C-alpha cells in the first residue's frame, strides 16, 4: 500500500491525513509487530517476515523518491511512525528506522543512479537491510575525530579501523561507512563508502549484549585492509561529515518520536495497573499520590509530543528554526520518557522489576535515547550556540 503525500499542518494538532496515517501505523503495529515482541526480545533479532510486510504497508519508503519505490510522506509522518513502532518495542522500532531512515537517506540524497538501483530500490521493497557505521570506540558524538582511514589503492581504497555500536550490522546487506580519506583536513577529509555485507577484510563481532533494545542487532565492525572500489564512494569525496550532519536531523526526530511512543506505552501500562491493583482498601488509581503522578506524566508526555511534532512539521515546511526545534525535541523527549518510565515502574512496584511486564522493557529501552543520535550534552551545546553563548 502506498501512503499519500502529506502536507505539514499549520498547527500542532494533526490534520486528517496525518491522523489517518497514524491509524495505519497503529493498526500495523497491533497486528504485525506487537505479537512478535516477546519472541524477538528473547531471540535478540528482528523477525525477517516484518521487512516485506512493512514495505507492503508503505512504511519503509517515507520521504524517499517514489521512482525508487518510496511512498511519499514527510518528516512528520516518519515521526508518527517512529512513535507508533516504539509503542510496541524500542528494539523492533530501531531496526527498520535505521535501515530506511538513518542509513537509507544517504542513498536517496547522495547515491548515483547505479547505487540507487542496486541498494535503494530493494531496501524500500524490504529486500535489503542497511546499516550506517560512524561511531567508533574513541569517537561517538565527535564525528570529526573518527580514526578509520581509507587510503587510495589501485582502483579504489583500503579501509582500516574499528566501528562500535553499529545497529543492524549483523543483518545488513550494505553498510555505509565513514572514513578519513584526507586525515590532515579534519572534518573536511571524511568520505562515506558503500560496503557490501560479507566483504573481504570486514569482520563482525558477536552481537553485543545491551541493557535495552534486545530485539535489535548491534555489533562491533572491524576493517582490516578491506578493499572497496572507487565506485563505492557515496556522494562526494571529502563531504562525508556534512552528509552525516544533515542526516542526523531526521535521525534525532525519529529518536524523539520513539521516546514519546515508549513513554506513552509505559504510562498506559501503569494506568491500567493502577486501576486494577488494590492497596490500603482501594484501587491505586484512587490514591491522590498515584493519580497525580499519572496525570503529571501524561502532561509531560504531551509537551514532549507537541515539541517533537512541531520540529518535524518545521522541517516539512522549511521553517528556518527547524534545526533548533529538533535539538530541543531530541533533548527534552528522551529525558521526559526516562522520567515517565521510571514513574511507571515505581507504580508497578515489584511487578515492574519482573521481565514479564512490558514496563520493564520500556524502562530499559528508554535510556539509550539520551545517548544515540547525539547525546544530551551535544544538544545543549547546539542550543547554547544558537543562543549566542
């Protein structure tokens, strides 16, 4: 199913098109994603059958060119999708979001015709999985400080270096790799390359055991004299840093949307529990200390949702302050989500500490959102600079 092109609303109440799209996402998650969460969390991997299902529903191609199988939409639609997927599971949400909306945009924006036909078209059809490898053991938020090198060789380049915390690495048919082609040029010497899965000289670690996102595949990737042809350059040589920074904006909004989604899911669980659980002769929801905490959490989540939608709508409308609002949303939404899931677990009491309750999963999944895509500290520095400080 192809989704329509969606115009950004003039206010931050969703218009009819976006509300309809939210229902498409919500129904898909309820039918296809939620029933698979427990099994995926236990297995530590993404269910392969969800790729073609998401593609058929038009959920892998938002904001991608329709001539390559994209399904229209915009940044606000993607934010809604991120929210609804995370409502079921952060680990299941991040896997397609990385492939289509954190790695995929590099192909859409900077790929040549051959690269788009080889990788983008099948990616949007759910036939190919992508990853992006920027973070290193000694360089996370400091993208300009990465140490992986790409030295010219006959007909191409030789990659050497180590990437860390690479989501989808074990699933990826193609990995977008950032490396320094001119180390002396600082951020101006970074180039991105397309490296096919299983390439000689590229080795993957076993899946990393993480605090949260258990259903996502995360690994260390090591390049040891890994040769790539010159045709593997993605975009323009020496422009990799700028390409990565541009893509970060949508990534940050996806993560902010995820924060709202999993925070709302945890709060909903807590509300249900408070209505059913009795203590001191009445339901927990009748106790003022509990009902007020739940009400405050809902107000906080609504504030995070509004700010996140505002940032997304500003990108769709070309607003000059879109980047500022994005940094604000990426800072605020994950912090609020972390607080809300903590409150939800507290209301569950000992039951919240048991893995069988969804709130425990949401509690674990929330914490990474303040780190990935640019830490709290990075967002604060961006905002401080924009204040002239």
